[in-house]
C-alpha cells in the first residue's frame, strides 16, 4: 500500500510521476484525480500514457468525456468529468470501465473525480495542489488492492511527509 506526498517542481516532474505509474500499474487499476484547474491532472495522465508506451497525443477529453488509447502495454481510459454535475455523471454508468465488463481491462484515469457519486471499491486517489511555484501530489491507495507494488515510485521522486 502507498500513502505518500511528493513535491513536483515542474511539468516534467508531474509527467514523471505519471510515467512511473504507467510503468508500474497493472491493468484493472483506477486513478481518481482531484485538484483545481491547472493543478496538473492532464499532465500526469500524459506521463501515464508515456509510461504505458502510448505514442498518441494525450489531451483532456473535456468535451468528449472519454478518450480511449489501446496501443500501449494495457489500454488507457481517460475520463474528464469537469463539465458534468454529479447527477449527470451517475447516469453514464462509468462502472463499466473499472469493472472491465464492456471494455478490455486497462487503467482508468478520471479527472475531476470528486463528481463521482459512486466510486469503485479499490482505487488510487491522487490529489494535486498548487503551492506557490510547485505542486504537491498526495497519493492514497483506497480499498483492498494488494497487487500494487509502488516502491519504484520513490525512485526519482522526492518523498515528503504526508
């Protein structure tokens, strides 16, 4: 399990955190991303795509809601709930993405996840916060996931006390 906090001093470090997650996480994991506009959510998902080996440009699906990338090590499902109310999100049946029912199992990254009325039972919550010239990324593994070994995360990332 991981509960940690990291100071990210640049866009490259934010993407680097995502890259390490993309190289580390197996299919079936859900990342819930929370933070204000400009806090680095999309940058982190871009790094996630790089870590998965996706060469397509990853952009926030603010207007399309969901972008799917199938060329990487495992599929990446990138959702952006910014323009929706929690009630509208609830009507989309997004559970199919983290249950792997109608789509191949992959990694699901959800921006603006605070709009989810119903969360999966297991997920990695990533909260991004602006602090002057840097960002703080706080990670919390929620649920019973025992197959997550994120010790690699500390390599190249400067850990701080949570």
